[in-house]
C-alpha cells in the first residue's frame, strides 16, 4: 500500500497528495493482494545435520571437560601416590650392585676383617635369628641348613664383588643354599667313603699301600672340597663347581693355599670364641652362626681375589639378593 513518508498515512494508488498533511505521497508499489513473499532464509556455511553434530560435539566436549575435572578432583593425591610409589620402587626393588671383574673391591681390606664384619654390616639380625636357628638345630639338626645356606649366599655375594649384604629374611633361598652345600658335601663324601673302603681293604693285604691309598683319598676328598663349594656359590652352576677351568685352576693356585690356611685359622678362632662364650649359655650357638657366615665370606673373598688375578673366570654379574 502507498503511504506518506512524512506522516505515515496510508492512501490508495491514485492519490498524489496526502489528505492529512498535504505533502506529496511518495510511495512504493507492492504487489496486489495481501500475500507477501516470505523473507529468504540466510545462507549458512553448514548443513543442519552438521550443526546438530557440532552441538553434540560441543556438549560432549563440555561433558569430557566436566568429567576430567571431576576425575582430577576425585584423585587429588594421584601425583603424590605416584611419587611415593616410585620412591618405594627405588628403595625396595633396586638390585645391589656387583663388581665381579677387575680389581677386587675388597682388596684394600684385610680378609679376616671382611669376614668378621660383612655378615653384620647393616644390623645384627643374622646373628640373633641365626643363633635361634642353631639353638633349634641342637634338637633338629636340619635347621642348620638355613645358617649354612646363608653362609653359602654370602660367599657368592662377596665372590661377585657385591658390597651390599644379601637379605637375611629370605629363608627359602637360604634353605636352598644349604641344600646346595649339602649336595657338594655329599659328592665328596662318596669319594671319601669309597676311597676309604678301598684303602681299608688294601691295608689288610699291604699295610703301607693301604695307608698311602687312604692319605690320597683324604687329600682328594678334602682339599678340593672348599674350591668346589666356593665355585658353586660364586657361579650357581654345579657342573662348573667340578670343572677343571674353574674349580681345578682355583684349587691349584697359590691364592687357594692362602685361602686354605686362612680357613683353618678361622676355624680355630671360631672354636676359641665358642669356648669362651660358654659362660653366656647362648653364646656358643650365636658364635656358631657367626662362624658359618664368616667362613663363607672368607672363601668368597679369596675367589674374588683369584678372579682379579685371572686365575678363575669372573663370577656372573648378577646380585645375590
């Protein structure tokens, strides 16, 4: 419809002057009728489906952010727990360091000093518990395998250049070590029994020959026994404990002679300490446990010296826990 731009009065198409204000009617001509075209919808760069998916993504993103924030709020100590767990791993799971080759880490210390202090380097628990075990072993001798086995493990640790003492509370491993020691002792015991029986039989016929055979059997059954036991503790391999390259070379070296003499001196010292400790009643069993540990350390000390001198191959680079 035409209308006056001055006062807004509507008029018909034939009117040239506004009847209200007298101004000329400036009008636009609309299509006849009351139907007007609907305004066109604005064009958008995405489809309706895309808009809906975008809205869904926005909602999901908001939910994720909310959930993430909630998760962080629900675990306020997560970072602290991870740090403490890492510290526990470092404190409890870090394996002891070993030094099986090259100069011995114990070379600057006296052999008897290492033997006496290494078993109680951190605490005296091996002596206390070992004394209790030896006290029980007076009634049940099989319990001595625990202390013997721990001495066996100490020997292997020192032979590998391990400065940190193996854990004493692993009684299963100590029992296994005692059984391993018993196995080697049993094999050499067979040599002594068979050789001794043969020497006794020969002695009835030819006394000098029987004596010579008995002495030879004793030397073959006793002298290399610590060598095999030490090599077994150091390497963990029974075959190596009787091999010429390891046990044989160790048993025929000057270092082994010194080790044997030190071992005999250690046995005498332990026996004297046990006698002197009788007045304490429980002293002998504690000294017995300490003596077993110390003699094992002593043999490990000399094996490590032999490895440094190139007499025997280095022990495995694996700690004794």
